[in-house]
C-alpha cells in the first residue's frame, strides 16, 4: 500500500468532512478537502444551469425531483451520487469536465498548465465528427509509437517526434 501511495503522490490528510484520515493528491501545492470540493461542484452546477438559462423549477422535474431537493445540491446541503451527476449532465447537455474539472483539475493534469491544455483539447475534440476523430486518433497512435507513451520518452525523442508530426501534416 505504501508503494501505491508513493507512486501516486498521495498525502494523508485529516478532512473534517470525513471521520478518518484519508489520502488525497495535492495540486499546485495544496489539497482540496471534501467541503471545498462539494462547494465547487455546487457552483459548477449553478453555473451550468445559469449558462443554459434554465431555472431550477424547470430542471428539477427533468431529474424527477422537487425544486427543493435540487436546490440542496446547489447549496451544498446534499451530495450528488455519480448516477445523479450523469443524469444532470444529460439534462443540462453538460460534459463531466464542465461540472467536475473546476473542483478537481488535478484529474486532468499534474500541473495547472497541463490540466488546462488537456481540458481545452477535450473540448476541441468534442466538436469533431467521427471521421476526423479517427484521423486524430490515428495520428496520436503514430506519435505514441514513435515517441513512446511517457512524457520523458517524448522529450528524449523530440527530434524524431517532430519528424513524425511533420511527416503526417505534410501528407495531408
């Protein structure tokens, strides 16, 4: 277990929202506790709903719940289940990233820059049709074969990686 904790860079924390010590991953030198995560998710829900100009009174029935019950999610009184989060994404036409990433950007990258880049890339990829996605996937697979699948391997093989990418763009 210690090896797992070390490999993932987890740190033991005493979270007031949880009655036992837990292990969390720091991001930019800090660890978000459960109350902070819940607060950010509730803000994300409200922002997603507001962005779509959908009042609680119209959203709640789509979820099969009362407006008061839905309000508890936005006011950090009730915690979302994963099933409810999926349902909210469906009825809001929201991506999981839109709701979760503001609370846990470290799930998308070890640094803020990497998380922002990956989230922006995912957003772009969502706009492509299947044919373009196949092409992008094929290109990424060839880059991975050439450069290796680790960040350090790619850095060490930068000249050959650049050639692989240039060769690909030149063929189109």
